[in-house]
């Protein structure tokens, strides 16, 4: 599967952005996730969604601010980011967990994700 993330940019504190991830190459029947990596820091989990789209999971630092969703008909995954903070500044990556094919299972461990997009930069200015 090939993943293409887009939608990053520069936004002020408190603003919103919506990231998109387009998947191609294989049937879109696996769990998906978003990760981020700030300069000088390790990559960290942000959010994930099951194949069904009904089950999701979020890192504590984005709960209540970010929403993950998917459109299986279009092979797209979204990350709606609201009330952005300066500490959200990072490169955001979408990833696919090709082994997570159970309809309601949400992959949350980085080791479960075996396909990665190229990343999109999100910069939040104060």
C-alpha cells in the first residue's frame, strides 16, 4: 500500500487543520493511524482507527481536540485537528497496519504499522 499525506501548513494557536491520507495499491481493509515527530524528539502515536471506522483511539494529549475518520469508499483517512497548540508542531505521518484486518480492532502500537506515508509538516505559531 502507498500512502500520501497532505493538508499540513502554518496555523495560529487555537486554529484548526485537517490532514488527509490517501491510500492506494491495495484494498483499503486495515487499521490506520496518525503519528507525529517533532524536531529532536521520537515519533509518537497520535490517533488510530479501525477498519470499520467506528472504533478509534487517541493519545491523551489530543483527546477532545483531534478527530480521526475514514472514507473507505475513497481510500482516505482524515485527522481533524482543533484548538491547536504550539506543542502540536511536528511532521505528521499516516500509517497502515496491514495485519489489523479485524473489522473493529484499533491498532495502537507503532510496531503494528508497517506502511508509512512521507509526512506533512504542521506548524503552530503563538
